[in-house]
């Protein structure tokens, strides 16, 4: 069938298809999704029930108590109950000729009493064929409208897009993702998490879908945990301190992991916090993942497999500048944060060309980066030109930036990470990768034992 992108046509085509029947349950910002199906006409052919339990006590009495009103747990409870009800009440009557679905959302939108960006959860539980076991799509949306009416309209369109995509594109996940933004502007929303489950998506790797979200510009960042499960950053980072390391992880070397381990010990000591209060993140940017112009999905999944085996939370982002990364993460937590990096990266941070787009240039960038409780933990490196070790004490930025650097150093915005094993400073990931591909066994002594094991067992990076 021809692909439909117009919101009116999507809603009408679902209404006119007698083989699709479902329920819509919405909490927050009005019944905006249901309204589209009633507006275009023929809704009696699609909607068995539309419900909106705004009052917390009413909602709890229907779906059970939840620690947070707007949460994935609440969404799951809504989808589970509503889907089971439609199967129970209509399965025998029309189950052989219909595919059933239940759509739900729970959202906190901008309002008179809440002058903050809206955010919430949306999902659909559906049958891909008659009488089949259900599949499910959960997503989280960050709303960026400046007026409540904008958020309401955005939610309604996104809801129709999600239902239509589930019913028509379940066998083409990439097209499904792209269609979620039909008739919508990225200025008004960010879809920062999508999770596919059930028999219709048994061949879908959600980590790859997280990458596609960022690649398509639907979000600035997406996360998965050590189990490879898609997570929303706010759920993982809520009331947690954060340590993050940006790298290619291609593959993770002894130096890469030692930097992170040393930074973690330093962070816990500096802030006098327990390990369970800290979330450690390995971050890859789209730039880190590109081989030429394109991103190699297989290569990305290989790196992801290794990081998961190492027990790491992984963030994929399109935020090249560190001040943008700080802005993004501090949406989720107000606890202290640190970034582990090496001297070459510090040199890049002090390169003024990256801040030409800011009216205040590098001063504005650093003002935005360090306005939070954030530090840079900087590992030394071998200077290939002088064969000497460069560290935070002898690092020299451009002449006009030396006083700025000294200010940041003396006030502990930049801290030396001098506990890194100096024997690891000569390890470079691109040389390790070349050794792996060329069958040179020298690489085995330059990566952690677990990394060596995963590469060999999975025959990753075209190992001979």
C-alpha cells in the first residue's frame, strides 16, 4: 500500500478499516489522540472505548497505585489493563476478523501552574495479525512547545502516527520510526526513547533503534543499559551523580577503561558519595561512529556488545560540544557530574573554532559547561613529538587562553587524573583495531581480558 503521511488521512484510513479495533486511554493534555479519530468521522468503526482518568485517585482505582503519575510503570499498567479488557469483552465476538489494539499515554504538559517543558510516556499494544499474541511499542517524548495548546496538538498527532505506524509498519521498523514525525516539527518535540517488544519485533535490536533515533535527529541522545535494554536517561539519572567518558570504544583498550576506573575512584572521593549514588556512562557520538559519511550498524553493535559485556551504560548522542552534553544530562539530575578525558580532547575543548556559532564564543561555552557542578578529570598522554608526558600542569593552550586555563585549573574545574597507569599511555585504539584486522596478536595485551574474550568469541571487527 502507498505510504500515508497526512494526519487526516491516517486517522480516516484507520476508521474505515473494519479489521482494526481498539481503545484509547489518555492522561494529561486532553484526549487529543481520540479527538482526531472523532474529528475525521467514522470513529465508531475503530474506537471501542475512549477514557481519560485525570484525577489521581480515579486513575489509581482503575490502573493500580504508582509511585509516579507520569511514568513508564503507569503506561504499562494502562496498556495491560485496557488491552486485556478489549480481548476479554470482544475477543469471542470479533477476534477472528479483527486485530485489536490499545493506545495509552500519560503526560505532564505545560500549563498555567507548570511553566516547564512537558514530558511523558506513550505506547500501543497491538496484534499484528488476527488472534496473534500482542506486540508493544513504548516511547518517551520531551515536549518543547511554548504554549500548552502546542503540546496538546503535538501529542494528538504523535498518537495517531504511533497507532498508524504500529498497524501498518510493524514489519519495517525504520519506516515506523520515521513516520512518527509525520506532520510534526522537531522544534516542538523530542522522542528520546523507543522500545519495541513482542513477536512482531523479535528480530529488532532496540540498541540499533536507539542509534537510529539520534541519527534521524529525533533526539539528541538515547541510552541503553548493560543488559542492552533501552532506558530513559531521566529514569537512570534521577537523583544520581554522573561520570561520563566519551570515546570511540573501537575497541575499548586498557587505557580507555583504566581512565574510567581511576576517574570513578577520584569522583567518589572528591564528593564523598557511595558507589550506588553514581551512574557511570560510556558515550559514543555520531561522529565517533561514522566511517566516512555513513554509520555502519554492524560496527556499532559490535562496540555495543563489548560495552554491555563490560557492564556499562551506553549513551549515543549527536552533541559534539561538551556544554551541550552537560545541558542534556542536567535535565535529568542536579547531582555532581564529571567527564573523564585525555589531553588531546582537552586541547580540542580549548579550540575556539568550535564556538564560532556562540555570540560569547569560548567564554559562553565554558560558562554554560561549568555553571553546573561539573569537573573535567584529565588523564596525561605521551607527546609523540617530544616523547615526554603531557599533563594538566604542563599543558599549554593558545597564548590568549592561558589565563582562562589557569583559572579553571586553580578552581578545580579541571582536575589532573594522574593515577592512570603510565604504561597504558602508549596504547592507541586505532592501532589496536588495525592489529585485530591484520591478525597481529599484539592487540591481545592492550585490551582488558573481557574485551579480548568477547572479540574472539564473537569474531568481531573481522578478526582472522
